[in-house]
């Protein structure tokens, strides 16, 4: 699965270019959008199908809220098509009918041949009896992606009032009105929707911030727009990442072809996090994995590791001997490392080596209130994997900008924050969360959305981030391009957790990778079925 994500501006430019070139008309696009919404409503709530068979439910009706722009035009199409299928349909409109754009005006007039239009104004905020009657499906076609300021004119509480009246379902066209389509931030309170139908490509606001909890099931429908625009971001997917090919191994290869990953651990009693990272690196396919640790911790690691090698060091010694093996081509530091002076000296030595290096957990926290000390040492082969708290310590001004109440729209988003941080650091930043952003200077950011149908709340467990750090390092050791390695690891991390399900603990993630790879067809001979029992 691979989905493009376009900002509202990119989507408008794409539609405008198509219409101006004569390849599509605005009225055609509006009709196709309305048809897509109607088909999704019929699929879920039992209406007569487009071929005329079946029958609509007699105990439910549809109320369509239409706005003064093209989103409202989509709503008029939905109302007309549902009415033609036998649904009881009511339409309410905000704005003046004589000021709507031409394509929307044409569809408004088509609806007027079938039914009335109830005007929405401030008075309806206190007298909303017409909102629901019986089991109502409410369709929000007020503003969609076109909203660039908080709602007014009595609309700021309209959708909340409608939700409180317990309709059968709430459906949004493009994005719930009040959700910033580029950032997911709320311009006004927005109730949770059951379904959002959007067109050609998903929008960032479907997955970011509060938008992820408002949109419900997000369905992207094709309306025959040609793909002629660069995406703002992408959901990581097998096709986009060429992941199946990247994970495969060939019979003539030996272990060093697939890289030697070094995981740096801390003192005795704190090695669990490093072992989790090491298992992640090994299971994702690194040829060799070594845990380097303080000498006093060697016995602890050796007692629990078999396929993973160990190597000791002294905090007060020279760390260069750890990197003397030129075949070590990727490094990971931070999980269980500690925050003392020796750990900081070690991370500095790893940075000086110029090798691929994943910095996580303690390796990010140890710089305290002087993140500039780390920034001076970073280079393009580094991957930083902060959660939001660590991000705020490394990039306090960027974090503050993201957290403040927006004054202009579209609001500053997590994608913007990660992109700016990556530009400042000069390396890849993986901003972790349910909506993880992978940003690399000069690259299009990637968004891995573990929300909606891909939600994995059980990933909020101790050690899951350590496994992810090891997986990134393992893929870097295997030779994947840096941006691709980070995005691929995040995708696999999510899918492994989804495959395991509730009850997941961090040790389970790496062990779910082999069955995940089998389901992906990795190294499956052509023409064969699934391997294994």
C-alpha cells in the first residue's frame, strides 16, 4: 500500500492545471467527487446501489451541510444523487447562493429542481431542531480543505451541536470543516466523524495532530486526476520503498555483504535496551551485529546473547579500538547508554568516525541544555530519533513554534517542524509518534501514520523505540539509502506491531519480522505459494 499526501495548495494547483489545460472540467471533477461519496455512504449504510438494485433504509435520512465554495458544490451533487436513489435528503446552506463559484452554482440549481435549501445562520445555533430527525446521516460539505480561518457566523458550534444530537453517522467531504488540512490543527471544536472521503490523495491533516482523531475512516477515491504534482509527504509503503527487493538476500552473498552493525551499550544492569536494539538490527537482516559495552557488563550480555557478538571497553580508555574493524559500517548509540561524561566522549568518538550512526534515547538527552554541542558534531550520515520530549530539548525554538496557538493558517505542522529540524541538524530526523515524520535535507519528508485503520496503541511500551533504532541501523548496514532506511524501518516497526496485536511487548517486535517478511514474499521463488507452515 502506498498513498500520496498532498497539501491543500498542491491539490488546488493540480486541479487548476487540469481544468485550464482542458483535460478535465470542474463540473466533471465535482460530479465524480459526489459519486465517490455516495458510493461510500451506500456501501456502509445500506442504500440502493448505483445500478438501481437494492433499497434505501426507510428509517433514516440524509442532511447535507453545504458551504459557499466548491466543497459545497460536492455536497449538492451528493444530495442530488442520493435523492435519485430514493433517500430522503435535506440540504442546508451557509452563505449566499448568488455568490457561489460557477461549477457549484450549476449543481445548486440541479438540486433546487429536487428540493429546498434551508439557510444556515447564527439563529440556527440556538434553534437547531431541524438538524436531525430519526436516524440521520449528516454530510459535512461546508468548507473542506478551503478553510483558512476560524469559523464564524454561527458555524463554530454547528457540527458539535449536530454530533450531540446523535446522528446515525457523520461524513466529511475532503476533511471535516474546522480541521486544518495541512497540519491537523483545529480552527474550531470538531466532533469525531465516522468517515472522511477525500480525492486523489490524502491530506496531511488526516493524520496529524487532532485531525487524526476527528476524521474517522479516511477513504481516498480516484476522480481521474492525472498525477502531476510532487507530494508533500508519503505514507511509507512497499511499492514506494521498493522494500521487498531491499530486504532480499542472494545465495552467493556472505554475511559481510549485509553489513556489520555495532550497538553501543552502557554499564552493567542497563543493557536490556541495547539488546533490544541488537535484536532489531539482526532480525531486519544485518549480516553481523555486535554489542559493545563496558567491560563489567560483558558477562551480562554474553549470558543472554548467542547470535549477537560482544566486545568490551573501558570508559576511561581510547574508544578508537572499538571501530578498528573496517567492516563495521553502521552504528547505534543511546539505548541504555547513560548520561555520564564517558558516554558523551564515546558518542563524540562515534560521530568522528564518519560512519552511519543512529542516535537515540540517552545519546540525545546527554547534551542537556546545550544542544548546540551536538549540532556542531553532526554530519549527513547521522539519524536522530527523538520523541516529542527529546525533540523539544534538541530544538526548543522549533518545538515552541509548533506548540503555540496558530495565528495564521495553514498552521505550522509536525512535517514543517521535522523538516526545519533536519535542515538545521544537517542530517535525518525521525520525529516519533503515532504520526512519525522522517525528514532528510533535500528529500521529500515521509509520514508514517499509525492512526485510523493502522493504529497500534500497544506500541506505547517500554523498549519499542530501542528496537526501532536498531532496525534503522541494521538497514543502514545493509546498504539502504539513508532516508529509505529510516522510512523502511518505521514502516516495518508499525507493521510488525500490527501483526502481533494487543499484548505486545518490545521483545515481540523483532520476532514478528520473519513472518512479516514471509507475508511480503521476501526471497519467495517466483510462482510459489507462502513458505513455511
